[in-house]
C-alpha cells in the first residue's frame, strides 16, 4: 500500500504559532449570487448583517479571533497568538472559510462559498497598514459600485459601464454619482464607505454583587479613517486592550 499520508503534501505547511496573522475570506462569484438573491444595489443591508453575524458566530467559538474587518463580500479576521492547530495553514484557512460559507448560506438561505488566504504580520504597524489598505479598497469599491449604477441607469450595460469607468480618477466618479444619482458619496452611510469592524471587548458591568467583567462582541459601523490620526488612535486603543503584539524591551 502506498504511504498516502506522505501524499498530503501541504499538511506540513505552518505559520509561526507565536505571531498574529490575518485570514481574509472573499465571497466566490458574489456578483452572480447578488443577482440570484436580488440584493439591493449597490449595497444590501441583509448581506452586511449576514456577514456580521457569520463573523460573530466564528468569534464566539473557541478561537483566538480578536477582530474582523469587513466590506462588500470580504472579511479579514485577526488571529492572535498562540495560533490554533499549531499554525497549520490548510486547517486555518479551510475551517475559517468553510465556517463563514456555511453560516452565510444559512443566513441568506442560498449557497454561498468563500475562498481564504493567510496574511502574515510582523507587528502592530503592519496590522494598521493592512487595515488601511483594505479600507482604501472599501472606499474605491463604494465609488465604483455607485458609479456603475449611475451609468447603468443611463442605459449602459454593466460591462460597458465598467469599461467607461476603468482608470478614472475618484473626482470623476464623485461628480458622476452626484450628477446622475443626486447622491453625495461623502454622505452615504459610513459602513458603505469605510467598512465595519467587529471586535471582542471587555465590559465592566455593575451587578448586585459588584462590578464584573463581561466579554462582549461589539460591532462598529461608524469607523474613522484608519490612516488618519483619529483612526490610528481608535485602532491602537483596541489593540492595546487586547495585547496581541509582543512588546519587547
Ligand atoms: N447587489 C449587491 N452586490 C454586492 C454587494 N456586496 C458585494 N456585491 C457583489 O459582490 C462583488 C464582489 O466583488 P468580487 O469579489 O471582485 O467579485 P465576485 O468574484 O463576483 O465575488 C461585487 O462586484 C458585487 O457584484 C451588495 O451589498 N449588493
Ligand atoms: Mg468575491
């Protein structure tokens, strides 16, 4: 008999257990799913709450997930050390992606799949930089999806509209959205422009026996800009409370 275990050739792929990582999942063919479900364009509240609830479900499990940042059809989970499953890449990626796929499917009442990947982080600055990068993408996504809708309302097909928008500066998209839809993109809900953060927090509750610590999952739908001083303070505050990153010296 062949040694089939030896053919599981990626089973010994590990990330260091004593370093945080981000696991990002992204909806597979969500454009099609959105059409099949008749999701509101460009943003659907039901999809958002499903992704938030799926993330909460995962964070309620016995996994060291400190926070989740999400927008559109993607979620980034910050895993704090020590990492589960000895840092086995296949295990981390497949369980998180399948958990989110299963929960989202149940919540939407429609089969939904997510791919997954691991992002390695060296320190807190890199986490802030990573989250700023994803938040920039959330903003670009907002501009692009409103602008697409604006052109489609004019009679262009989605493909034609996408072509017309390719390489356009954000001022142009801004202007187009205002002119065609009468919407000032700067005033659409913050969750559409800046995404949503789900985090674990410790709250002090006063009970008849005195103050007790309660772990809670908090959803922030009004996020500051992570790359601005206010956003940096917000993130550093959260991370300080969680003490995820080692502070040597
Ligand atoms: N109608 C609608 N569609 C959404 C929403 N959020 C994400 N999507 C769709 O999901 C896609 C996500 O982009 P991407 O991952 O690149 O495309 P995918 O390969 O189709 O999953 C967007 O292009 C939208 O078509 C939403 O709130 N409403
Ligand atoms: Mg996708």
